């Protein structure tokens, strides 16, 4: 994995992905092709269902939260 020190880029250029991880600017090459097994496809579908359900739940709870957009309210860490 490469680390970018002076200039921060976020996104992709060609096959290289630039991102920030734990406050460090990093770059890595993107996989050319990913094969998903049947189990992975099923888990992806389940995750999509859970993500949509979570979105609906958060939208219902937003009126009762004083700072709904505050990230510290969303996690314990």
C-alpha cells in the first residue's frame, strides 16, 4: 500500500484509489474483477434489506433526537 504525504486526493485516478484511513492519506490499486459466490450474493441482498430498514428507523427516530446529524450521537466510540 502506498501513502501520500504532501497532497491529499480523494477518489480514483485510473486504477488507483486515493483515500484517508485513520488520519493517514493512502492509495491502493483497485481490483480488476471480483467474483462473488452465491453466499456472498445472498449476504449482499440481506445487507441491502437491513440498510433500508435502518434508514427508515433512523428517519422515524430523527424527531426525538436533539442532534440527529451529530456523529458522536450515532456511535459509542
